[in-house]
C-alpha cells in the first residue's frame, strides 16, 4: 500500500474518532429523555439516505461480484443492531469514567478478534502503540476535574459495552470478507440498511409486548440536533470512515485510532468553556504519540 492511501485511511479514522468521541456524552444526554429502544432504532434510519445517495453518485459498472448471501447479510445487520442496543443501554447504565476506560480497550479486543477469526497477528509496533495510547487515555481520564471525588464506580452497564465492542469488531472483519468487493460506501450502505431493518423489527416487537416507552411529548431543537449528529454523522458518516480505514489498515490498527476519543471529548469540553487540566494535556499528547508512532513505522515500511 502506498503512503498516500495509508495517510488517507488514518485521516479518515481520526475523523471517525472525532465523531465517536463526541457521541458518548451526547447519547448519554438523549437517553435521559428518549426511550432507549426507540433511540437505538432512531440512530440508524436517518443516516441511510446519505449513504445510498453517496453510493449512487460514485457507483460505477464493474465486473462480477461475489454473490451476497442472505444469511451473511442478516448476521452483519444483526451485529450492527446488537451493537446499537448494547452501546445505548451500556452508556445509559455506566459510570462515565469506567465507560471511557472500557471503550478504550478496543484495540486489545480487536487484536483478539482478528486472531480468532483470521489468525492474523498485529503489525510490528502495535503493542507499543497500544501501551502508549492506553496510558495516555488513563491520564486524560484521571486528569478530569472531580475525578478523585467521583472515583471509578461501577453501575452495571460496563459489560454491555464490552459485548458491544466484540460484536462491532466481528462485523468489521466479516463485512470486509463478504462485501468488500462492493466498495466501502456500498458495504456501509447495505449493512446499515439491514441493521436498521433489524432495529425496526426489534422495536416493533418490544412495543407489541408492551415493553417500549412512550414517544417523547416534546423535542427541543437541541435534541433534534443531537439526533442528527448521532445518526447521520455518528452512524452513516463515521461507519463509512471506519470501514474505509479498516479495509486499508486492519481492524486492530483502526481500533487504535479510536483511543483518541477521550482527547476529542476534552477538546470539546474546552470549546464550550471547560479548559483541560495539565494532566489531560499530557495524556492527550501520549495518546497521539502512540498513534503517530505506529503510523510512522508503517509509513517507513511502505517506503522500503
């Protein structure tokens, strides 16, 4: 792979980290006013027109493709739907600090899944980069104002976040194997559509069983903006950027980029008037050093 493609993939993944890093606090806010099952379903549907329009604009006639099997499509969509439910419920019922820690174990989970499914070993330097990024993330979290008073805490939703990550990494690997020849926009559009259909079926069943909550009586403009962000950007655009990065850099390396999410959260807080502490600034630099370290190694390898 040439250096330009690697840099483009890395830039796309940093964009994904930017979106997903801001999504956790926004989703946490939405869960206080919108039924969790409804919110899980709503995350997928609004972004679908964006993906299908993008695919229609860039699609070109090509050769024969591997036939898409119904079982494979159904399982990919189910993995996406399962991730949406587990992530939404996990965020709602997790302590903010422990949730951030759990979500930053993504590279380790991704490496384990890649080995189990593909027998693929991480690239050289991966574990050094992981150690740097996780250490930096720990500093960012520990440096948050009020950390000592709040402590770590455990509210029961953290295991759901682990299961959500396992399901997402499985989807990421299998989607490339089964639908990679459709291109990353096509892959994202197809799987997100099937995932959305699963959520419609699931939510309909929940409502029929009387377990679904009522529709919100009023939605503020801010909440509408939040919904657009977590659906159009958080699902459609971020999923596309993620799949693009995975197709070129592998799932473990793509997951490493997501450790930048706490840094994004700190920068977001700074923008709205909450400046970071010195420990958070140091932690952010350490996180980014892990990502830069691995990318530098890969770029040097691409030159040889």
